[in-house]
C-alpha cells in the first residue's frame, strides 16, 4: 500500500523521487503526486493515473527542486481523486505525505475547522498537515513532534516546509519508514527498494521515532523525544528487480522464478536442526506444546497448509487464525504456545498487531516466516526463518507463497525432531525430497501450454468452484483467491466433502469446477465428489497425479501432474492454479500485476 519517497540534496531531486515511485508501484495505488520546495515556495503536481503520467506533468511544468516529497496513494478516506491525492498542503508552507490511517481524524478535523482551517479533501491525511501548521513556530521538528502526540492510529509521514528549504522531517507509528544516507544528501522512503541505485546505507526507524533530516546529517528522536541511535545498515537491494526480461508481466516472471526461489530458501540445508530458526531456537521450540499461526490472505492459506504438516509430522496441536480477527475476540492465552506469524513483507499491519496482542496475553515464544530480513516482523519476533523469494512485484503472491510453504515444512520437521518424532531415516528422505523440489516445480511449469488452452474456456465464465480435500483444501482456497484477484472471476473454494452441504446448488453446465486430485488416502472419496458434480452437469477441470487413473472424458478435463510428491504435494499443486489464474486474466485483458482495488503490502488495518 501507499509509497513514500522524500529527498533533500544539492541536486534536483525530481528524478530520484520519480524513480523511487516507480519502484514502489508494485505496492498498489490509485493516485500519485509530488511536492517540491524551490526558493522557499512549495509547488506540487498530482495525478489519478500512473506515475508515468505524473512524470509527464512534472516535465511539462519544468518542476525542479533540491527538497521534495512524493507519494503513491491507495485510497482509504475519500475516493481516488486529484483533491484527495498526496501531497497535502496546509496553506503555503506545509506539505505532507502519509501512509496509514488516523483513527481520530474526525474529531481533529472539527477542532481545526473551529480554528479557521479550511479542508480541500476528504482524507484523514489533510488533518495532519493542518495540525502541524497549527503547531509551527519556525521549527518543523518541534511542530511534528507536537502533532504526532495528538494522532491515534498508524502512520508514516514525511513533511517539508517552505520556510526551511533544506529540511525534511519524518515520523512513524505502526507503518514502515526508512532513512537513506547519502553524500551531502539524505532520503526518506517507505521501502528501501525505492532508494535502490541511489543509496544502500539504510536506517530503519523504530516505533514512535521522529527523524530530522538535513543535507549533511540526520537526527533521530524516540517516542519520548529523546535522541536515539539507530544502526546504519548496508542493504543491497537489486535495482534490476523491476526489469521484466522476456516475460509479459511480473506475475508470470515470479511464477517461473519459483524453482530458483525455493532453492535459495533451502540454500545451505544439510540437515534438520533448531538453529535453522535462530541461535536461541532450541529452548523456545522445546517449550512449545502447541502452535498458534497468525497471518492474512495468501499467508493465511500457507498457515492452514502448515497445520496439516505440524499435526501429522510433529504431532503438535495447531490453531490458525486470521490476524485481523484474532485480536478482536476473547481468546484463551497459553504461555507455552508458540506464536508463528507469516508475512511476505514483514510489515502487514494486522499481523503485527495480532503478534503484539499475543505477547500482551503472555505468549512470549514467537517465530516469523518472512521474506524481508529487515522488517518489523523479524525485529519483533524471537525467532525467524527468512525466505529468499526475492522482491515480489506482482500484487498476487506466487513465489512468496511457495517459499513460505517450504519454510513451514522445515519448521514442522524441526519441531518433530525436538519432540522425538523424526527418525534419521525419515529426516534423510525429507531432505532428499526438499532438494529435488526445485526440479519437481520446473516439471510442473512445463504444463503451461495445456493450461493456456483451459484459460480460454475459463475466461468466458463469471464464476468458478475449486475443490480439494485434506491438505489440498488450503491450496484450493489459494487457487480461488488467485483467480478472483487478477481475472475478477468470482471463485470460491470448498472441501470437496462439503459439496452436498450447499455448494452443489450452484453447479450447472456453466460452472467450471477445478479439482485438485493427488493420489493420497482421500482419492476415492474425492472421485465420489467429482461424480456428484458430473451428475449435475458440471464441467470438471482436474489436476491429477499421474497414477490416479482419472481420465479425460465428456465433462471431465484432466491435466496430469508429473509426479506424486507426498506431503510436499501442495507446493506442486498450487503452481498450475497460479498459471490458470494468470492466463485467464491475460485472455480477459485485466491489469495482471496491479489488479483493481488491491495493494501489495497491506500496512493499514
């Protein structure tokens, strides 16, 4: 969601900020804008189109400056209009961009209106700009510090003032913000990727921090207003991650990067050991007598899959909770429960809040499966396993999901070993399977031509059902999510055994039913469910293991998977579902990488 880029330098900062916005486009947005301070005057340009259009506007107006802030907005308060786009001004001296949601914006708005401030937008963000202006007495830092005390909610802000043309102030609470350190120039951004190619010296601000940025120095203050030291890290963010190469879309590229991503996630794996999850992992994992998994969206489906692994291999009870629901209900805390969070970005607001809630309840043992080593999630959890999927640009997650599953399988084996439920022979066999996994995924990717043929048919429908049983039910959920996310086809997933309890009412010859059919203990049950579909005229599209003896016939379309992969089968079976969603969206002509109304990194509640 929403991206921030800010810069103060001795050169024109417009190219840096526009390039930064382009790198943040993958997060999702529906408007964008830039504000510059030139000779003590604030100027801005805003657009409800893409960053490329903003770039044209800036060029046509010949805007330039040594101090500026820029933003991509994903609409929350107010429609995606130019008036609601960031940056927001207060008078002629304060300009501000903001990620997050201000929960007490309504009362602050009324208070500021009573003091004579006029609002030109429907956003909660404009409240912050006017609030800072109200406190401004010639010192931008003090004005921001005074204003943020009044704010309730999540925010990351970057602020400039026309009266102070070589100064930028940032603050964060519940939303990520980083400082980029340069030579006689410094930067602010919501993501280090925005600064790739500009600087690799990054400071990650902590909760409540306020940063005062000048040409040659940066001063950080904690939530109490005291000076704070934060580590400067060398962060190597590959500037070429936004290059498509031979692919049409980033989603397609990332689907085909999965063999490499899984291999990288398993890099250096020699055997199963607690220190895979951190030097202090053994006592934390040994203490656990149950597991609580907290996640959202695709990561939640990874957690549902892991529940099967953890309970069958490690024989440990598991609960999987949607993070946004968990902290708003009365749950029963258990001090020996291991809390596992799953997040691609490590900044997912609901998951972070759920983690903090669990800790407040006394559950201190925590572990995260995350793709970003420098994220808030990693910093706040006792243990971590960093997946190495690389930057994922497409909004619909693919390689992040399969690498999460890979890491969760390792966690299942590790807990099984600690609990005495993993023999050396079993460990060796699982290691062999994991090492072969990238090659097995590559073989599934070779099915793409057959899936393209199916996509043509799927594109003509507005609804679809996905069926799975057991450990493949969460994969059916993920397949349905992918199809609805990028093709806008309404898709739902069910455990196949639930058909007769309601969903069969939807089945007609116009309803394609995608079925995941591995050769496992539930295969015969699944075949009976498939016959229930055929008896109602439904069209079955089956991804079947080669030895299932399911054959193509009238009303049953079969694509054969290259091999049966046992417990790791979910990782293989999700690949064709990703390809089906991608190619269906391609036929329908939707914006595959930036589907409507969605954002990549959900940093607001």
